[in-house]
C-alpha cells in the first residue's frame, strides 16, 4: 500500500521550474487555486532542499541489496492492510495471498527483510482503502495537493486515514512510525530519479502530474486493466509503472 501511496505522493516533487500557462478550469480540480501554491511549496522547498538531496545521498551510500531489504520490510509491514482491503473488495484469493506473504516473510524472511514469499510464487497484491471505496462506488471527490504528501483526492485521503489505523503499524511507536515513513519516502523518491526529465519537459508540470495521478488511480482500481481510453500524447507507461 505505502509504496503506492508514497510513490504517487512524491512524484509531484520531481518537477523542475517551468512557466505555467493560463489556468484552465478542471471539474476534477475545483480547489486548484489552493492546490497550486501548495504544489509550488512542496516542489520549491521540500523537494529542492530536503527530499531530493536526501534521496541522492541515500542512493550513493546504500548498497542495492540493502535498499531491496528496506523495500521488502516496508512492504511486508503493510501486508495485513493489503489483505483486509482485498477482502473488502471481494478478492478472497488476493487477501489469502497477502496473509500468507506476511506470515512467511515475517518468519522465514526475517521480519520481512527478504521476500521469500515472492520466490514461492506469492506476488504482492497492493490494495488500500481508497481503492476499496472506489470498488464500492464512491467517486474520487475533489483533487487535493497535500502539504508534504502530494497528490490525492478526497476519497483517497479518507482511505489513507482508515488504512493508518490498521495493525500492525498502529502497534509501532511514534519514532518507529516516523522512521518507516522516512524510509518509504526516500526510497520512493530515489526510484523516480530516472523520470525527472519527462516531468521537467512538461509544459505544465502541475497539470501533467494530475493527469498521471488520475490515470494511475484508474489503473489500480481496475487491477491493471482499466477501460480503454485515449491517452495524452505525452503520457508514459513506464512512468506509471514506476510510481
């Protein structure tokens, strides 16, 4: 869950400075006058001075096997949440896979540092309560640009609040929670380094990111098989896969 949440939330902070064309009305984004200044703050301050330098340093000093273990650990700790949401979405098979993954990786995989379950053919099923609400027919609601968190919607923000109440992460102490979040954030930012050029070359990075975000939500809501729609000319499937 968090890889998805953090990856999408941080993608917006990769955008370099660009002249923004005249703002157009977007029914998905009625709060655009508030969202754009928050986006600018996230990009010009948080990413420029904190997140991007931290991600570059992290990549420079952290061996690839260690990075893989960090990803495995943070993915594993969210597996019970994924399992509950899969069950709520009427996917008992996916729920069972996530439960099995958590049990195997938490024991044989040494607290999730090694993804033994994947080697056994149990692929991670990434689900969250925002998707669950979407499966239940709840609409996206207004697009939101959250301070320090990035793109979201009213539905997904509500879903994130619910997900954060699910064990085992609620059992973590506040310092432990902050460490886990920081690890996820830095790793997610590092994984998006290769996509910076694509975003930098966008005419309006804010709008480009918003379009990619909604495409990604549709992609995940339909488990990778969204209804066929004409994609924007500058839309990139590889970018979607790396969020």
